[in-house]
C-alpha cells in the first residue's frame, strides 16, 4: 500500500520493521541525528530525500538538524527513522519532518492521538514535502535579501555580482546549457569562483556537438565540479516510452527532462546562478541581477550584458565557440526544439512555431508550483 497524499502540516507514520525503499527512490540519504549541521547541509545537496536517524528517543539533535535543513532551504522529503516515540509526533512536524518510521511499530493509534493531523502509511507519498513554518520563514527572508541585493548591485558589473555570490558560499550552483553564449559566464565563474558546482541538464535530447563542446569547454576552463543531471529513468520509461513526447507535449517533455531533474538536483542549494540576459527578449527583458522564485534566489550576473559585450569577451578570453554557432544557431537547446535563426530575435529558433519561448526551469514558482505565494 502506498499513500500519494500530499501532506500539509501532517506527518506520515510508517510501519516499523525492515526498510523498503520505494521503487523510484534513488536519492535518499541517511544521516545520524548528531551529524554537524554544515556537514548535513553539504551531504543533502542533490538528495531528493533525507532520513535522519535517532539513536535514542531522548537525543533531540535530530529535531534541530531537520529544522536547520528546512531553514537553509532543503525542500526534499525529510523522514525521522529509529528511536522515536508517539509523544514526539508534534515536535517532528514542527521541526519540518514529513514522515516518521519508528523502529518499534507500536500501536498506530497512539501516533494519531499524539498528533491528530497524522496519517498512517507504509511509505510516504512521492514528492511529499513539509510546508512547515521553517520553509515559509526562509522564503520571506530570501525575498527581503533579494530586494536589498538588487538595490545594492543595480549598476554592478558581472564580476562584482559574481563576487557577491561569496555570500552564499557552499550553497550556490551555476546552471549552464553549454550553449551558444555559455562560455562567457563559465569563464567568468571559473575566474572568480572556481569551486562553485556547474549543473548541466542532460535531457538526452542534446545535439552531439553540445555534449562534446561541454567536455572540451570544461577542460579548457578547468571547471572543477561539473555535475551532469539526467531525467529519472523510471519517469522516462513511463511518460516517454516512444521518445516522441517532445512532439506530443513539449511542456510535459521539458517538465520530465529539465524541470523535475533540476528541482531534485537543487535540493540543498539555496541559490542558482543563471546565464540569462535581457537582450534575449521575452520574459528576460526585465531581468534583475537577483530574483526570488518563491523557493530559491537566482543570481543573473550577466543580465545587463549586450551581444557586443559577449562577442568581445569571446575574443578577449580566447574562448572556443559552440560549433553550431557557425551553422546559424544563435541559441542552442535540444535538437528537436532548436532550429537555425536569422535576424534580431536570438531565440527565434527555440520551439519555433510553438507558443513558448522558455522551458519552465526559470518560471517563478508562483505560477502553479509555489509552496508559498509571497506578496
Ligand atoms: Fe523535450 Fe524539447 Fe524540452 Fe528538450 S526542449 S526537454 S526535447 S520539449
């Protein structure tokens, strides 16, 4: 039996006994409750679920650890495992746990009595997450921080904005498509913050030239921490068995191959650097150096850069161009959804003929995905 219910301020109580991971659950991390917070935060990055093990019910460090993970932006599922007793149910929920799997099964009714909002199930629902007060408080703090940073860095250069990324040391990653303009942002990052992880979404629909360019450019720039993010194989098999989802429903395809894999990879990261620029047009025309998407801070150090500046930096830094640029592709994504383009509209070749110009990974969470709508 499996509960798919999204838990709102409730706690899923699982039966005790041998652990049996859900079939698709490839990213669960188990850490002891006494793990130092910084170590737990580092380990949780990219994990879609965290189990915090309580060695004794009288040791409260696991509660603090969950609360810190929530406050620092961990949005995956957190489960308490081990020596937990029903009297602690309310505390678990307040600390940001989604579910509990006690060693001793005990009467399920006692848990329901201790925390009336609880539900009982053998496994937590996939994607269950805790809309706890901790997440909400963290979101409000981030929104305010972004307002302050935008006021401070309104006229700053890309290097100055990237330097400000130091504020988020250890909690920040950069997203790169290794497309037509990616080398500039990556080169500036490699110069000012070489330890920041670079995330590449391998949709399995990239041009072969993009994959070889990615490897060549990463070696050329000496990128230290390139992470290749792939779609979930089980989700792929279920939703795109015929490999034509891009043709039937591009939104669903981007969701499967970009939005969800990125969301999983970003667990534990609070901040994401993007390469978007205002001159790309569309929704990007009003980009600010910092934005809050309802969950994370996005840093857009190159927002104000123009096409001439990008071209000049390619020459000045002696950067290799993406091989498809010479073939008329000014913006490069997946092969089924990218065509050559001419004229001023740089992204005209992306989803040409369709009513879309973004894949959804940069969509504000307020648009149907937000846990909290902040006003
Ligand atoms: Fe699928 Fe096209 Fe989106 Fe790539 S860009 S994930 S192929 S719909």
